[in-house]
């Protein structure tokens, strides 16, 4: 049996050597995507184009413009003289925000009963830059409001104390978005790699016309499945180690929890996704069809992982559905082990769910594929 399985494994690696572009595309392409996403999310949003319409042209108006520029979030594109220029720039997407300073701005600040106001326009078509711009403007306006209050009350700034929460951030002290996105990307790239390699295993044979030859050889269906699965497991595991090294060395994502536990659970996750990929492989008639099915399955899983949208904010019925998606539990396990340093004592529910899903999906896929081959 071992000799027959090893023969199938050798044949699979010969196929991959001839179709070298596929493993190169998946491994190198996955690493490049991880690097690009990690680099993009590790940098703060800055240099957002900002237009200023200053009707006041006073020291106070210049002060607020300088304060906005000093946040590092904005790049003052230009100061304009009419509202029409701002409207055209917003419609064309040339700016993310605009500030309109009223003509009595300095007078309202100096008056004891004045109510200085600023008109802020944000480009809501790009919600992420608009949110960053809003936070920067709110921070500047809060500081300005405090200074105006202190000036009007004529008190010592050191005696002016507001409500300041004692803030502590656990697990990601710098609130780096890269520490959130790169572990999620790592799990998703591993899923797509396993699904694609497994989904093309039998469809490749069918397109080349060698599936019938394989079935009439003295191999049992179990030996064929095992021989097809082992190369996928090896490639997936090596790919995970490569991507894990990139996240650690390039973006400083720590491995605070037990690494052996992570590797064992990654192997379980690979087996789960392998079962799904083999089912796709036997029901697909062509490699193109298998690739499209992998994209559909991968995108559905992506929606329930909590990467794009927190699962807790979804409707209750979708939260229940998320519990039957293996990637949802795997991403929770990876963040727990990598960032929080937790083990089975905190992750046992996700581990149990992953094991149950693995048994169910693995049993179904093995029987389904074996029946299809027989």
C-alpha cells in the first residue's frame, strides 16, 4: 500500500513540476498579497487632500488651518475663494475634505458670548478616509474648544480638569491595524491555497484524460485519495510556515501562545479545507469550473470570518451560520494564540467546533469522493 501511495504522490509532484506556475502563483502571490496588505494597513492614513475656504483671513483662521495641517492627516491642497471650486473638487474626487471658515470666526472667538463655528465637508463616498478626517478634525476642535473655555473662564490651564479615562490597550498596544489584518490574511490565504490545490487534483486528471487510466490501475479509492491529499497537505503546511515567518519578521506579529498547539490546529484546519476542496474537485468537470467554485466558497467563508465585518454585529441568524464556517473558528484561534498568548483554556470552544466540523466535513467528503471514484 505504501509503495502504491508513494507512486501517486510522486506523480502529483511531477504534475506540479510541469505546472510550476500554479504553486508559484499561490505561494509567491499569497506572500506578496500578505506583504502589500500588511504594509498598507501598518501605515496611518495621512496626506488627505484638504481645501480651505477662508472668509475670515485672520490670525485665528490661520491658526486652525495650521493645527489641521500639523495633525499629519491632511495635506492642504490649496486655499480657494469660492464654494464652486470645492464642489467641483469633491465631485471629481480630488479632495477628501473641505473647511469653510465664516467671516466672523475671529470675532466669535474673542467675544465672551460668541459661538465660533466651522463648516466641514467630507467626501463620504470614501468612508475610511472620511472617518480618519473626521477624527482628526474632532481632535483639533476639541483642543480649541478647551482653550476657548479656559480663556473665557480666566483660570489656570493646570486647574482645568475634565474627564479623562485611564486607557489601557491589551495585546496590541499601538493599535496597529497590521496586527489585526495580517493574521486574518494568513488564515484566508491558507484556505484559498488548500482549496485550490485540492480542487484541481481530480479535475486536472479529467481534463488530461488520465483519470480513467488512474482508476483502472491497481489502486484502491482510499489509496488514490491519500496519494492526492498528502502533496496538498505538505504544500499548505509549508506555505503557512512561510507566511507566518513573513508576518513575524516583516510586521512584528508576535507568537505569544504555544506554537506547537498552533501548528497542530493548523494541520486540522488544512484537513478540513482539504475535504471541501476534494468535493469541489470531483463535482467539477473542468479546472476553470473548479477555480470558480473555489472563489465562491472562499468568498462565502470570508464574509463569516469576522475579518470584514464583526460577526457580533451581524443578524442573529447569520451569527449562527458563522459557527459552521471553519475559517471563522480558525481566525479566532490564530488571533488568540498569536496576539493574546492564550491556549486551550480560552480557545477550547473554537477548537472543539473546529474538530467537530473537521469530523463532519471529513467524513462526508471522504465518502462522497470515494463513492464518486468507485
